[in-house]
């Protein structure tokens, strides 16, 4: 993709400092950039690289002092990180998969397929499905029966979507994720044997949801497991049966949510967080990575630890914990005296 600085300024709504007609054709990290590359600066720890970088353009915030760097070209924007994200989307548009129906794919006759749909090699669409316009189904994807997939959604290689699942518009599901497999439900009998509980519900995924590789979202026992609009889920996350995740919540890798837990809107959940079942997590909650959540959390809570509790209290408590051996030795010494 080739751009001039003047073109890019229009697309990103930025102010130009430098050569308006300089040619730009690639994106790179500031430490590896070369002539023709675009990079950005939002983290102060990379500030020394401004004296070393060979990038043709650096995107910075409008309040950044550029007077010391007169030999460089800058695009000054309100939020350099967000502008760089928009730039990545511009470059990604060029790489979009072209619509094509592989001769090695199989679509059942009872299913409907919209316009400009791509279905890759060895992918299967089951009975009574509705595949909307501009959907991309890459290689080796299995779509079960009675499934609806909204427009512009992308299913990457190896994804498995089980019966009765509903997926919204503009979603991305990354490779080898499983949507709608059985929830983990068993009832012990008098002999101590575990008898499987049938899982007859489904999964509903809203618009603009992204789900990472090797993530599993289980169907509900009855009713629905629901992932609301705008949710972003990382790789290797387990969402159990009848869980509900609120709008615009983000969940980092290796987290697990046990059955029937409800998570609110706009929550930020770090990596390796574990939730026990049947919890109610409020809106705008922040949970630090590695935490274990065993009780309900109110709106706007910020927690960490295992079991998780208020983050500021955790930090103060940890000071004492680190000094516990010294405190113990002091007590022992006092006892001897």
C-alpha cells in the first residue's frame, strides 16, 4: 500500500510537520523502521529511539514537543495509539480474502448463502443454516445445523460451530476455537457414578465480537450462553454453560468462567483469571491477572489476588506479607528477651 503524508493526514485527521509528499509504503516498530516506513510513539520508554529511527514518518500526540527533532516527519493526532490502530486497519483492508466457493467445500441444500461469501477448502455447512453476505469461512471449518452467521463475519481455519449457534455481524473467530460444544454437566447417582446432563441450549454471539484461537464457549444446559456486542476474548479462554458476558468487556488469555456466572459491561479481565460459578460481576470492573474470583463484585470494583479483593488494599497488605519473616523473627526475639 502506497501513501503520501498528505493522503494519510486526511485519513487520520492529523496535522503535518515535515514533507507532505514523502512516500510511505509500510508499517514498522520504531526500532526496526527504515525509509518509507510509518511508526508511532505513545510510550515514553521508546523516546530515545527518535534519535535513531530511520522511519519516514512518526505518528505522535498533538501535545508532544517535536522542536528537538527538526529532521523528522511527524503526523500529530489526538491519540497516536488509536491513530496507529486505524492505520493498521487501512493496511489490512488490502489483504482481505476474495469471495470464492471451493470445489472441496460442502454446503447442504437446505442452507442459504448470501452474496460475496468465501468458503475455503474442506469446510462444511450443515442443514438449515443462514450465512449472510460477505462472510469468510476459511479452510477446514465445520458449521453444524440450524446456525446463523451475520454479515462480514470471519471464521478462521479449524473453527467448529455447533448446532443452533447464532453469530452476529462483523465478528472474528480465530483458528481452532469451538463454539457451542456441550457444557460440563453431570449428576452423581447413588453408586457414585456421574450421569451426563443433556445440554440442549445454545450460544448467542452479538455483533463486533472477536474470539481468540483455541477458545471454547459452551452451549447452555437450557436457554443460552450469551456473548454481548463488542466483547473481545483472547486465546485459550474457557466460557462455561449459561455464562453471560456484557457489552464491550475484554478477557485476556487463559482465563476461565464457570457456569452461570454473569459478567457486566465494560469490564477488563486480565490473563489467567478464574471465576467460580453462579457469580454476578458488576459493570466497569477491573480484575488483575492471576486473580481468583469467588464472590460477587459491585460496579467499578478493582480487585486482585487469590481470593480477589480490593486492589489498593491488596497492595498495602502485600508490603506486610513480604516482611512477614522479619516480623516473625522480631517477635521470636522479643519472646526470648
